[in-house]
C-alpha cells in the first residue's frame, strides 16, 4: 500500500494481524520497507535494506496473537528491539528474542537498567535512552524517544521468595522512527492524549501513527480519533492495543 497525501484514516490493514503495510514515500518498489502488525502493540518493521526492528513483542502469551507467530523463530533475524515501557504486555518476549538474535534492546533508561542489572538480558544488550534522545542502530534509520502519558513498572519473580516483585522501569515513552526513504512512523506506546502531541506533529510530522484505542489503560476510540484528526494528522493511523486484555 503506497502512502499518498490524503485525509487521516484508520488503515484497513490494521484489521488483520498478518496485514503488511508498504512504507513507500514514492511508487512501490521491491525494496520498500514494510510494516507488519503482530497483535496488541507489537509491530515488525523491515527496512529497505532488510534489517528488522521489532517493537513491544508481546507474542507467546498474547491470547489474540496468531498461533503461527507464537513460534518466535518465524521472525527470522531481528536486528533491533524497542520497548516503550516495562509492563508485561509490552516487554513480553523481548528478552528471549534479544538473546536469540543478539539484538540490542532500546528502552527507557530505567527499564534498560533493570533488565541488565537483574540479568534478564546481558548488559550489552540492555540499551538505555531518554526522551528526545536519538539513536541510529541501523544505517539510515533514526529512532527518537518521545513522551507517553502512562505508567511503567517491571514485574518478575523474586528468585529467593518465589513471589512477584516490582522493579522501577523508567518513564513510559513512544518512538518516532524515521526511515531512510523519508517515511516517519510514530509508535505511540501506551498513552492518553496530551498537549505535546502538537509539538510531535510540528517537529517530526509522522506519516503513520500506531495508536492505542483500547480504553481503560490507554485512549479509547473517541480520544484516539480526536488525536488523529485534530493533533497528529498523519496520512494513516493504525489502531492497536485493543481486544486483548478483558478489562
């Protein structure tokens, strides 16, 4: 699906877990990058040169994820993993995928520290960054961390007591991903709306937003529609984070 200027719209591709969106700034070519939604807030971006970025890979324990994708080997090689915050439905399978592919995780600084300090991933794979920080883990791809309005804690089993224990994991965030062909994708993470979304539009002008709509913990569809049409005004909006958690 080529991207051309038009009114913001909910992309039909988002209604199917295996849908793939072509991230083309010009007529589609074989080397155009691809965006794949794999359920909840998990996405896979394949760049024009074949590098793979995975965002919030909550897969094996996601009741709505396609069975075929619950075998993590189906992803092929992964180069970069992005985590928006520390909740289990976002960290998900990131540690397993990081170790499987020797792929660095980029996350809010507090979450990166916790994952590394607890030995959940090797220290060298536990990347740390903060809002307004930019990394270039793949040639030609710039990834900037931006604000999200949510909470962030990381819970894992205490090896001594065997009980769940909560650890700090920094502040929640979103990611603005600027691809080498000029297309900009904004993964909003878990968020409510906030006034600085106007600044994100002015500064980064995202072509595609990946926007939560589930309500209760994040924006509901009404809020998401307002943000899409009045604030961010992208070419396409793909809804996420819905139909998974019963509440």
